[in-house]
């Protein structure tokens, strides 16, 4: 069930019909990252570098002041690059969250034409879900990052935390298009192991630089297929849009 859903979701990314959603999502993500980069750079140049240079200058030999300034600038540049790499996943998740219904509609129309179509989430709920994706990806990665110095634990924590959080959020997105909240919670409880494993697959996408830009689109397509499978297995083939 899961393997079939993953294979189908990967195929969706190569489907020409998905290109418009893909380019819209990537374009807005790159624009958002550009804005975030410049805002962080402005804050660093205005506050961080002068503060660090002044603090070191006050406790070291005056002749070292210029060297300290150069060191602070280099350190700031490295920090900016790390921050941008860290933010790629959360920012792409937030931006693509606005287009997840487009992905779901495409998958449902192409692969499940005989089933009742899902109902797009209201704009407010869609924006709230995008923000939630953003915060969840940040929280999951920060928690895993805190365990970085514990050998082996960081990788396990990354997949365990993100597997649970991403699996839950993306599954709820796909299922809420067809069922009420109580039914969605029941489905998630009955198939929690499969959903968490699917979340780990999504986390694997998130861990690969540049490929992680496609994580939200892949995650949405994967969970649409997985929702169809688990709903059918639970006897919910006659879905009612709510």
C-alpha cells in the first residue's frame, strides 16, 4: 500500500499537468527565500557584526580590531548560508501549502475519476495549514539539531519526529477534503503506523538539499494516494464531501 502510494506520488512529480503548480510553488519559494536572505543579512550587518566586533575589541589588543572585524564578517556569511539552508524546507512548505489543493485536485481527477471529488479547504484554513507546516518543519528540525552531538540519535530523531509530524499534517490535509474531523482522526488512529512511515518518506525528501523544494508537492500527492488506500481498506469507499 505504502510502496504503491510512493511510486504513484513520484510519478506525479514528472506529470506535465503538475508543472504549473510546480513552477508557481518554486517561483514563490525562491522569491520568499531571497527576501528572507536579505532581511537576515540586513539584521546581521546592522546589529550582529558591529556588536561582535565591538565586544571583541573591548577585551583584546587594539591592533587585532581589524582582523576581528574580518573574522566577524566571515562568520556572519557562514551563518547566513547555514540559516538559508535550514530555512529552505520550512519556507517551501509554507509556500507550497497554498497550492496543495491544486495537487490533490489533479491527483484525484487523474487517478480516481470515478470517486466523488474532494472539497478544497477554505482560504483561511489553507493559510493556517501553510503556517502550521512552516512551524512544524522548523520545530522538528530544531529538535533534531539539538541532538546533533549525540551519535546516531540525530538521524533517528529527525526521521522519528518529522515522520510523525509530517505524516499527521499531510494525511489530515488529504483526508479533510473528504471527511469530517472525527472520521479523519479515526482513520489516522487505525493506520497510524503506515501514516508515520509515509511521513518518514516525506522527511527523506526534506533531508536532501534542493530536492527538499519538492517535498510539499510530493507529500501532498503521496497522502492523497495513501488516503484513498486506507479509506478503501476501512470501508469508506463512498466518500462524502463535507
